[in-house]
C-alpha cells in the first residue's frame, strides 16, 4: 500500500503495521505486569500516579525507583539487541549471523571481565564491555576484509574469533581471585536486577542516535542482500553502507551489553521471529526492536516469578529459550 504526502511517497505493509501494533500492545502489557506484580502488588492507578509524581511514597519507591527503571532498561536493551541482530543477519545473509556467534558479545564479555578483575566500578565495567565489543568487531572486520567483506567470510572469521575470546574469558576467570571471579560470573550471565535510570539513559541515547542511521541504510541493505554486484549496479556504495551498518550494529550491541551484561540469544531470535511475524523479505528493524523488547522483558518477568521468591538472572531464561530456538533453526536449515 502506497501513501503519498505531497512530493513524498511512502510504502506501507498492512501486515507489518498490524504486527507492530500488536507487539507494542504486548510490550505495554508485559511492562505493566512486571511493574504491578511482585512481593508488593501495585494497582494500575497507583502506577500511573507514581509515574506522574502524584502517588503515595510507597508506590513511588516501588514503581519509580525499583521496578520501572528495570522494565525500561529491559525494553531498551531488548530493542538494541533486536536491531543489532537484524543488521548482522542482513549483512551476512545468514540466520546465524548474530553478535552472539561472530565474536562481538564475547569481546564485550572480555572487556567486562578485565574491568572486574582490575577492580572497576559499574561504570568502568560498562565502558570495558563497550570497548571490548568495538575492538572485537574491528578485529573480525579486519580479518574478514579481502577486497570487501563477504557475509560468509564474516561469519566464519567471527566464529573463530568468538572461540578464541571464549577461551580468553575462561583463562581470565581462572586467574582472578574468587570474589572477582564470582562478580564476573554473575555479570556474564546477564541480568536486569538492580538496574536503574543510569543504565537506561545511555541505551536510550544510543537508540535515538543510531536508529535513524539504521533506517537510512535499511533500503541499501535490502539491495545488498541480493548480492554486491547487483547492489553496485543500482548505484549503491556497498562498502560504505556495510561499514556504516556494522558500526551502528556494534555500538548498539556494545551499549546493550554494557547495560545488562551479555544476554544471549535475543539478538539471534528477535530478527528471525520478526520476519516470520511480518512475512517481510527485507530488513525489519522496527519489528525486530519490538520483538527484542518483548522477549527480554517477558523473560525477565518469568525469571522473577517462576521460582518466586527466588529470582533467576534473565540470561538463564533467554539462554534456555534461545538454545531451543537455535536447535529448531539448525534442524530447519539442515532440511
């Protein structure tokens, strides 16, 4: 369906719009459930009052300082992982082309572990994770570059770098003292526990800056999916578009990992589920962001409530869900 507004023409896909609206409703419902339920139940009117500064002191403490920052961080981190995963799966033309498998998340983990072993604060750990992700991406890109970067080469090099970094991470954990190793192990699981507004704001700023960049390269990326030669024939500067997309994807992945730790499989599953829900053949950044937000916040809600009062790190649940999804994906690819 084409919509013309003055000199501009916009193509809209009704199914994609409907899917996006439904995902937005689900994200809101999960967010309200996560804020309202728990050891202390808060009604929806009290939630609204607390958010607008008109609630009781108890409601404002529970909602504004404890639960809402965690939920908002989960939504933003899930969206960032979803968009980052969509970028790399489009670039590699491979459903396994996820930051979890091509070394970027492992690089962020290495940076985070080094920051922990050096006695860094939460801010230093976040900075170490972001720096590690960027450095790992630079190494993978440099090793994969040969008159351009082909998708299959990026995946193969990334898998090798990922394996190397995982061994480095294991070595660092064995050399750390027991307290640092426990702290690093907890961070490596991926968790939204204790997350505040100071964790949510950097991810929000990254999304505000980088999502327009992703939107600008979405159409060229769709052309590149048909092959570099075909994209060049249409006048697309393939390497510039690819480099821009990689930088945006790496920064989104790094910032999300810095905020919540290396939460696994969200970047893998969200873009694939978004494509299946929207039945769109191209890059689905908006749907991927919404699916990622729903996956992470829904998993965190389940992690808090399934074994209450014991709370699981969200990374445990996403790993269980993502591992099952990966097995199904590999089975489908085999056939």
